[in-house]
C-alpha cells in the first residue's frame, strides 16, 4: 500500500486500471487468438505444401495447402480489425480519466498548464498507450502462434529458436527500466536546456549589461554538456537493446542454418525446415523488433507523461521525475543582468560568486555601514559618461540612429534625454551601458571603455519593462548588493523612491512577492529601489517611470539625483523630467542639441514644441515661427502644417505623435 499522501507508482496505477477492465482484455485476447491463427498457418501450411504436395509430385495438394494459408490470412485480417475496437475499450477510459484529473486539478489549484495537458499531453498518453497495447498484444500472440507451429512441425526445431529468444527477451526486460530512466534523463535535460535558452534569449540585453556573458555561456554550456552526456548514456544502453534484438530475432536463424544437417538427419522434413525459417523471419523477428522498439521508446514516453499528468508538476525522487519550478518562478529578467538567483550573476560584475539572498530575519553585523559609498570606475575626475564622435546604425546599410554625437556628463550631473519615439533614445542608453558597440567613436564610463567589466560595475540600467523575481521583497531590493542589506537601509531606500506604501501593502520586507500579482507601476517601483541600492554611481533610467504618476516619477528621479556621488541620465517620458534636469539632450537626428532649458528654447524648435505642449496640457498653437529651418510646427494640431513623426508631445496620460516625414508639409488630419 502506498504511504499516506504519496502518489502510487505508475506501475501500480496501471495494474489497477487493467484489473478494472477484465472484460475488454478478454475481448482483446479472443480476437487476437483469431489473428494468431494466421501466424500458425503461415509456416505450417507452407511445410505441408512442400512435403505432401510439391516435393511429393502432387501440385494440387500443395496449392490446396497454400489456399488454406490464404484463408487464414483473411481470417487473421478480420481478427486484427476487431482488435482495434477492443483496444479502444481500454484506451478511451484512460483518456477520460486523465482529462477528469487534469480538469479537477485545474479547478482546485488553478493549474496554469492545464490547457497544454488537455490538448497535447493527454493525447500523447492516449496514442502512446494504444500503440503499446497493440505492440505487446501482437508480440504475445504472434510468438505463441509461431512457437505452436514449430512444435507441430517438429519439436526439435524449438531447440534452435526458444533458447536465444528467451535469452534476448530476458536481456531486454532486465535493461528496460534502465533504458527508460536514460530516456527520461534526456527529456529532462532537453527541457532544462530549452528553458535556459528561452531565459537567455529574452535577457540578452541584461546579460550584456551585467557583464555576464562568460558566466551565462558557462551555465548554458553545462546544460548542453548535461544533455550530451545523457544522450551518450542512452546510446550506450541502446547497444544492449540491439544485442537483445540480435539474440531474440536473428540468432535463431543462424542456429537453424547451423543445425540444419542434424535436424534433417533426426526426422525434420525439408518442408518443416522451410516452415521454421518462415516462422522466424516473417513472424518472430518483426514481432521482436516491434516489441523492443515500442517498449523501449514509447514505454518511457508514456511513463513520463502519465507521471506528470497524475502527479502535477512532478513527483518524488523515487519516481524519477525532476521537480519543475512553480508557475510563478522567474522566466526572464530585465534591468542590469537581473536573473534567476541560482543561475546568472548579479549586475555589478565584481564577483563571480552569487551570494544567497538574505532571509528577512537574518541577523546583520552591527558594524555594517548604513550605506556603502558608491564606487567609481576611475579615481580621476573623468566624466561619469562620455561619448566622443559616436555613430551607431543597426546594420551596415542602415541609416545611422546616432550620428557623430559628442556628449559629456560630469559626475553628479542630471541629464534628461528627450525626443520623438524611435529617434534613438533607448539606443543611446544601450551605448552608455555597453550593450551596443558604436560603428565609430568611443563611449566611456568613468574614463573606462563602456564594455569593460569595471565600467559595467559603475552603472546600473533600469529599462521600461521592469522584472521582479519570485522571492521576498528584501531579496528583490538587495539583489544588486554582494552582501545582505540591513533592514534600516532597505526601508530608507523604499522611502526615498516613494514606495513605502507599496511595501506595507505587500506585508513588509519579508513578504513573498508574486510578480504576476503586481501592476507594471509596482514592478517599476521595486526595480527603482533595487537600482537605488546598487553601488553603481551612474544610473540610466530608460523610461523606467513611465507607469508611475507624475508625482511618483518626480520623487523617484529626485531620489537618484540626491545619491551621494551619483549621476543620473533619464530618458524622459514626460516634459517635467527635462525641467528637473541640469541639462537636456534633445535627440532629433542631425539637429540633436544639448543644453539647459533656456538654451534649448532658443535653439530647438522640437524642444519648444514639447514644452508648449506640456504647458498647455494639449495641442497648442505654434510656439515658434513656421518658417524656421526645420519647416515644421512645434506641436501637431489639425489643420497645421505637420512635421510628420518628429513632433512628440508627452502628456500625463497620452502621447501625441503626427504621422509622416519631415518633407511632408501638408495639413494634418487631426492626429
């Protein structure tokens, strides 16, 4: 009896399932006996046709025996057709039971994989079980019919057939469980590699940002090696399967030929000898091949699927199923190399080891400073961020997104980056973070090349899509720190970025965070606090507050600007971010300019339009002359000559953008 709370093994569940359907098994066996008559008649009729007909000079007798063999074929075909109906009586109840179990678990547990199980895995189990039933049944009755025919022809023939057949089957059955485990290990390794590659593909930007290429390559390589080793182990054990097939199906033919003189001298007729060869080559060998390949491959597949359908996400170690992570577990990361805690390195790039996240109630050393001093990649007074003659394009024949850009951001500065959608603001942050390599020019962080590990340790990138992993709030916030962060420092960061209310609503720092249960704005808050606690002095906010309201956005940006020694670069979602900045970079293709608010109002029609839109709370009349060098109106409005996609005004909720291109000076249609 299984232990309380323990799922019975797949074998025990299968035996109970079959025992409850004795009637269907009896019908299947009955029709299979009729089918086996064809196997018996194959060799027996051939032997009698030779001995009593053709070899004796009686052709009519020989043809008569062959006619009986043909009738047996027709009867066997009828029996084969009826076996399919009997097989359905076994297979369909299995499918119905699996469907009921999957639906029941989905209703109780909210199983997120229920659709996949219903539409795919249940059908795999049904089809595979049907195949196994047919293969096993066919072997049993085919072997029975062939052995009965050999005995009827000449019992001595069994000496050449039965011993190698039993030896091969015994060898196969002994290794069957091991083969199933090896095949399941290949499946598990393949799934692990697929999940890992999916995470890596979605987090390439963040892996590069965190300088984690070597670490991720090593981890992925280890998974590839694991699948290779599992496949090699399966291949080695598959040789045993080939040996079993050779013993059971091919060795009897060799023994019959070797023993032919002895058999013919001891009463075996030529017809019986030919009939024996027909039994072995036309019946036993195909049946053994189907059995070995069917049970060896489909059996393991069925066992894996049945265990997963009946035991949820996994089973205990004794059942050989690797536990899969819960549905809420992290699958992809953004920000600076944020990732699953057990796999990818932290973002500051200073250590290859990944420290475990602290427990909420873990004690902290009393002498730990309240906040570590931000590290700088260089001890000199180099700019926090500098671009010198940088040009970047997304292809060798593509137009440059960034063209000959010179930019210097001193330590402690606050720079806002504004411009229309698609103009290259996120490209700029990618260059600054070292994620992208310029075609020409140089990007440095703290005086070091942006792609150097030391430079990467000196900046933290927060993208628009913030990701939160399953774990406590404290683990999420302190993730970029090499050591556990004291609770008072965590709360100070939470209050600084304005998410104290969210932290209390979640249940405090020790509360377990469910990413799927958070809004986009709440995830951004957590990501901002995590970056705020990072020791990196340069913070790159790529529309990282777009899901926050204007007041929360202002508080978060001010918190980063007040960090001791910190430098802030903000890709602005709202015009107010530009008003709060020391300097503003207006990205406008060849007309890109940088300066303070007053300078840009004079020099940049695009900036004038953006400020006019923000001041008016909606589309307004032009803030500058219509005949300037750009040939556009600063703000798109129905009936005004349009810039066509180079005027973007960000309001508190919406974004207004005209469609077209700079040469288009026709009237807008109300966009």
